[in-house]
C-alpha cells in the first residue's frame, strides 16, 4: 500500500490558461501574460488545496486604470462670457456630441416628459429617480406653456438664463439625473472621454455637482459646480482616454417647484457636450487547461490528486506519479466544458513512474 505523506515546506501555484495563450505550447520558463492568465495561490505551506471554479468561459472587462482628470470651470452673468472656455473644452475632447435641447419638438417638451432614449442617436440615455426628465417650452409652443419652467413656478423665468436657444433641461420630482452612454443608435454600452454642461442659477457650493463612474461602477470623482446666482456656471471634466460610463448629475438641493433662496437651491441645465461614445472593450478567454506547479526536490516522486467536493476527504489521482527533475515541477490538466470544479493537492509518494 502506498503511503501518502503531507508535502511540507512546499508552495504551489495554479494557473488557468487561455486556449490562445502561447504558454500552451511551452509551459516552462515563460512570463505570465496578465491579460490571458489567472493565478491561484494557496495560503498554506503544508498540504494545500486550491479551488478552481468550473467556468469554461470567463469574460474579463478591461478595468479603468487611474487617470488624472482635466477639469475646466467658469462662471458668467451671461452666455458670451462662457463661449471661450466651452470652445476650449470642445478642443480637449476632439470628436464630440452636443445636446442643446432646442431641437426637441413641442410634443416632447413641457408640460410633457422627454423620453429617456430620445437622444439614443447621440449615444445618451437619461434617467431619474423622480417622475421624469423634461425640456422647457419655447416661446412659440402651441399650448402657450410658460418658458424656462414657468409652468412649475412663475418665478423661474426670471432666475434661469439660457446658454443657447430657449430650451433648458431638468429632472421633475427629483434633483438627480443619471446620464448613461451607449454606442449611438444601439443599446451597446459605451464610454466617453469627458463631459461638460452649462448650469443655470447654481447658488450653493457643493449642492450641485457631477459624479463620474467607470464601466465597473467605480467612482472617478465628484466635482462641484462653481456658483453663479441667477447666472451661468460651466464645469467640464475629461480624461486621457474614454473611461466614463455614467454620470450622476445633481441639480441643487431641491426638485423644481420650490422658490429659490433661503437655503433652497434649484438649478437647471442647458448644453451637454461629451466625447464620442466608444463601445466597451472586452476580452473573452476560453479556458483550455490548468497548470499546477509546486516546489519540488530533484529525483523525488510526487502525485497530483483532486476532488470535486470540499466536504469529503476522498482524493482521486489526476495521473500516475511524477519524478521531479528540478526545483519546480508543473503538470497540465485539460479543462472540459461541463465538468465539475476541482480542488487540487500534491503529495510525495514512493512509486515508480510509468515510462
């Protein structure tokens, strides 16, 4: 009978290899390509067990790396005072999309809600936890709806200015809008390099802001809007490359309806400008085999064993015993779709390897 002895003083690593990895043809003395390889390292140095999840197909999203944002901001009592900095931000982005709201037809403007996917052709989807999003009426609308959200509060046309045209934009029943990007004309998730907007009547510092998120919903930073009571404020944030999946936009500290002032700040927005949406980059790797490696002693024999249930102590030999010829030994175990997960261990044994 063979006696299986715990392997003391050894370490091991387990690697799930992609079918297109160059390491499949020659496993030894190769550097790991981190885009196509996952490493599993046990934490104990005695008889060790590592769990390999039975996932024949793994999808890895390319994570956004830390980037230093470029922030541009400004305030003005009127639109001409912001034209230069807005033009500078357009240059930062290069190819870009712009929403001015003035092309929205009357049947999708106040008092009606704007469909969230109205600007799908420009890669933008708008949502709010409130009742909906709305574009203000213009002076020629057939219902004679007051301009600049005057149908909600008659004081608003006197405090809200426009940057271009007549129409403005705001959530209704909330002070929050989420702007999510898609490839224009599709539902395919996308990212942009940066985003800028012009606010009207942002009164209180830190009450109005943008928060940017990457494709993994990691925050890229929250940026407060500079204040300009009864004026216009501008904030633009861009990155070195497309990284922004979603932007949470805060419009003051209260939804439209209340009077502005005395600690209540209601704000609305005019132009949106953002980089051309780019489809998310994903890398898919199909696991073809697992490499199990351990520190070994030359001329000693070992056996790799596995089990599929962590609650049992019944181990099955993966193959016959192996005689080590160096300080590190590796074997390959093919991964077959639909097979159970495997837990591996390596033990020294006294046996004669098959020729």
